[in-house]
C-alpha cells in the first residue's frame, strides 16, 4: 500500500481536471481526493496498491489531462486508510 499527495500546477482549475483525476482514481480502486487550492493549484491524494498509485500519479501530467499542467510535485505519506475518492 502507498499514499501520495501531489500538488499540480498550471491551468488546472475550471477545466475538469479534478473530475479527470477522480475517474482515473476510481477505476484504479484508489481512495483519496482532488481539491482546488486558493493558489490555483490542485491537490491530489492517492492511496492504494503501489502499482495503481504510480500509474495514476504518472497520468496527472499525461497528454490526456485537461488544461495545461506545468508541474507535479509529490511526496509519499504514511498510509491512512479510508474509503472512496472525493472531489472537493
């Protein structure tokens, strides 16, 4: 199990980015959230099987991502457990 929190920069608010991430995470069986931050970034928390977390993390700035991602800064955190994936 793995938990990653990522901060995504660029033009990622108001373009469906959180919903894009939510769909990826749910299909991968991950828990966590995607939420807008006041500084125009999106914060994403992903938790679940290592391979699934890595795959979704890699897709955060992939060519299918809506908007224009300029950077993804991520860090591993202790696994917390939880259920579902939310968009805030």
